[in-house]
């Protein structure tokens, strides 16, 4: 059983927590250190200092906690999720205390959303033993930045959080999107906001939106939407998916994304997926049978209208998409098991799990 120290944004509803839990399921003995949450007024100030200048009390405290934990108890693997708060000096200080250092990067340090928050991340790239990413598009940038090894693992869902309802539920929403209008580090996502605004105009009263930044981003267009509300997390996230006839998923272009967490979470929850087209998603779901894909706002509106008028087809797609998600290894544990089996860095620590 490998001993593993996991550093990430932890707590209910966090994908970092989902990966830490999956590593436990794969046989690791996991201890955790949580990154700061940035709540309240002081938290917002700390966020600005952390994300813009990379200097803050929370960064210092986090790095000291890592050094203290590993000085007290060395481990086999240090797993850094995102790693944008980790100082190079910290990795030099603990290098003799761990056998392998892994950097799991869900984001893209070279994307359009960069606001200064990736300077530390880029500096630790040559110091880790393996970097795991969900995008082929950033493998070469990492290699050019000095990465020793870069591997790709697809986004996944967490079976403990994303599952079908135990009984039939009344649908409260026709067409639903759950997700932020804002980028990490600040600023809006113009592609997503323009598409949602136009989709609302084409389908007045049918679209429900949940997520940070939408009430501001859709100001003046409120009459076109059924609901514009804050984000839903934990059980409410899954229940909102359950309560929607169709759930939307987008590919985040400023991250150079090729697929999305949400597509796998929606199908795992047993809902009908209407997703922005991507080659990776087309390889994972059969179009028209397990998911429906669109290229433009016009096509999205047309497909949504057709699906809303045909409950039988919508429910068949939802059932088939769910079956594909849960039987094809799209969950986090299966995704990470595959990555470990391919990794000369990690496989020696997970001999049983890597065999499947």
C-alpha cells in the first residue's frame, strides 16, 4: 500500500477530492493538505495576492505545512493537484522525503485565462517526476517547459456523487446549464456567455442557468430565461441534473479543452446530454444514441427543441448514455488506474491496482 500525501482543493463537490478518494479506492494510504478556500473579505484579498502576485500568507502557510508534514512523516508519493501555489523551494526541501512527485493539472497554464496565477506552477514543472493532464493540446508545452514525463488521462465522474436517482423525479427544468460564467483568475468567458444569451433568445422561457457570474453576465436578458441563479454544489448539483430534461455541456475553449468533466457527470447521473461537439466526446459516446452534439447556437436550439418534443427519444439517449458512462471506465478510479498502469513512475507503487 503506497503512502501518499495529496495537496489540493478539498471538500464536498471538489474534483480534487474525487481524485483523492479514487486513489484511496486504488489502494493508496492517503493523507491530505487542503489548499486555502478564500472565503470572506480577507479571503478575497488573499485570493488577489495569490492569483495576481503569487505572494500571500496562504501560500506561505500551505508550503510550510507541506514541509512540516513530510519532515514528520516521509511518504512514497507527493501528489499536487493543480499546484499553482507550490514554491520550487518547497520541492527542493522535501525531495529526500518522497520517492515520487506527481503534478495533476486539470487546467491550462498557457490558456487565455492566465492572470499571473501560473508563475509558480511553471517553475515547478522541471522538479516533478510526472505531470498528468486531461488535454493532448498541452503535452508539448509542458515538455518544452522542462517536464520529465507527461501523460494524459481523460476527465471522469465520481460514482459516489454522480449516479441515477433511486426513483422517478418530476422535471423542473427543460434545458439546463450548470457552470460558471467566469474564468479562473477573473474575467468572463465570452464564447460561453454569447452562446447562452443567444440560446435564451431562441428558446425563451426554457433555459435554466446555475453558476457564478451569470446574473451579471446576462443582465438585460433576464426575460429570456426561466431561472438565472447562483451555483449548485454537493447534492444540489446532482439533483439539479436529475430535475432537468436536458443538460448542456460546453468545451472550455480558453482552456484548450477537448472534452469536459460535465459530460461524464451528466451521463453518470442518467440525464440526456446535449454537448458542444468535440472529437474526444465523439469517441466516447455514440452520437444520436448516447449523446447529442451541436456545433452552433442554431443547431443547439434546433436539437433542444426536437428533444423536448420527443420524451421517448430523450429518455432512450439518457439511458444509453448512462450505460456507456458506467460500463466503459469513465469514472475517476478507472481513469487513474489506466494512467497508473502506463506510468513507470507510479506503477511500482500500485502493482495490484495497475493490473485492474
